[in-house]
C-alpha cells in the first residue's frame, strides 16, 4: 500500500492548546517506516494490519502461526513486491474501471452467498470495511493488469508444442493435482556460496518433513514462495499448468509424498502431492444442422414491421412454400441466404443465446415462431441433430490453455525476480 508522510501541523496546533496534565492521554505513538521501496514507503501500521490478517488466514486453514519475527518478515517481503508492481502500474498509467471493480467486489460477495450489504456487515463484524476491501481488490486488479501486459503478452504456444505435449502425456492429459510448495529463493546471479547455503537449507527442510514435520507450517515460516502465507498451497493444477520444473516430477509422486529439492533459476523447491484426480475423459457435444431466415430492423422497418414480416414468411413456410427460395428472397443474413438459409452444423456457443435456446427446443423439421435477437427476427428449422466426439479437439484447446498458463507462471517468476533486483529496497524492521 502506498503511504504518504503528512506535515506535522496538526500535532503542533494540538500541543499549543492541550494542557500538560492530559498530554500523555492525548498523544498517540507516531507511525514509522519499516521499508523504503524506491520512492515509496511501507509503514509499521500497514505491516501490522497485514500481519494480523495473515495470522487469521493461517488459523482459518488450521496452520500454526509462525513466530512473530518470521511471519512479519514473510508479510513484509510480500508487501515489498506488491509495492514495486503498484509503482510500475502507476508509471504505465494503468487504472481500474469502477464498473470492473464493483463487479469484482460483488462477485466476491456472491461467492460467499451474500448480498453486497450482507458482505459489508460481515466485514464490519470482523473489524474491516468494504472500502478497505475495495482498495485491496483494486490493487490486485492493477497488479493483474500489469502482469498481463509485461508477462503474458510475451508468451506464445505453438501447434508443435501442443502436439508434443499430447504425445508425451498419452491418456493422462486431464489429470489434476493439488500441490504444496516450499521455495528457498536465490538472488538473480547467486554465488557458489549462496547456492550451497540455499541447497543445504532445502535439504534440512526435506529432512524435517521426512521426520514428520507439518508441510503447511514449514511453508508458512520458511518458504519464500508467493503462497507461503497460505501454507504453500498451490491449489489444483492440471498437468499443463504445472511449472516446468514440476512437470516430470509430480506425476511420479505418491499422494502425500514430497519431492527432493528441485533447482530452478529462482531457487530450490520442495513440492508435495496433496491430492490427485482425473485422467482421460471423453468429450462430446450436441450439434444441430440448422437453417434460418433473418428479418432485420432498419430505418425503413421498425421492430413491429419486422415482426409482422417474419410472421408472414413463417406462415408461407407452414403452407408449404420452399424454405430456400424464401430465404433467398427475404433473409437479411446474406451469407446464409445465398445457400438457402443453411447454417451447417451449429455447435453450442456459436450463436446468440436467444437463437440457441430456440434452436435446441425445436423438434427436427419444426418451424419456429419468430425468435427475437439483437440482430432481428429469426425463423429457424433444425433438420438433424448428432452427438459429436470432440475429445481430441477439446484436449488440444485445453492443452493450449494450460501450456500458456505454465509459460506465464515460469515467466512471471523470472520477472518478479528481475523487478525486485532492480528496485531500491531498504528494510527498517
């Protein structure tokens, strides 16, 4: 959170009028800077608030709270990297639209089965405010936009990468893994001594885990990873969403097993397979072979006249006139009109909702009533339906998405290291 230093004018005026007898009761401890980040600062009050939030989140997950110094250090490191990103977002003139912000906050409330008013009351009961949450969400959206511009825009997935992934995974492309993660980080250009020290620390943690230590508690107190304060919980990841360094290791782990320390440019990783689910699944969709005639509204034909014309055309179809001939004469969808109104095989999501809803409800050969959409009035006929196996196609789409996310995660880790190394940071704990 960005902080501003206020001129002490208000305090000077208070000292001039406050009796000495009550001075001790009226003065409050001054806030102090705990970290300087480029031209910004993080204040002790902000840090303490975030430390308490982190402690509450850990308790909610059933994870023992680390010692205060360790927790404070973890939280401060997270705040520093957030502040660096917020500064870069400001330099890039990024902003969050109020509509998007309101929609996101409302979505958070709905995900907790609350109205916005109920959500505000629940926050107040916890000593928080809706305004504070809005500001936190705004910062997160800014950081997400910055990462999208600086990281995701540089990532590309080729067809060959998709083919190679499918060849390597065989029938396990839809497997999903819930992972725990501990990172012992390295600086951008580490010395041999720094590498040896980090490796020894990772090995020591691995031995503690083998001896029965709780993974989440160790992550919360020792990990340098972004999810340390969530007990190292990476959540559910598909095979393609795994960071590259985990991709070959995780599928071979047993549930509950922790890997040996894995080296990457960012440091040494310990990864735990918490749960596993899924495997190869067949994907089918229902396709409709459909025809339509579109009657648009325009400056010379208002909505009422368009609907009336659509009714007339429909009645002519009911009376047995040729659909293709009427489509060529009346349809304003010139692309399909030239083919007698034929749309070919239509898949879910390829048409506007009103059209799709009407199309899926028709019996083969039935002529629809005029269907209103944003394009005008449609008269629809479905000639045939079929179930189409799109397993391979769906797999390719999923693999492309997950390989993209994997690349983004790898690139993000490197980028965060770079901007942290470039920033001027002075801790004052």
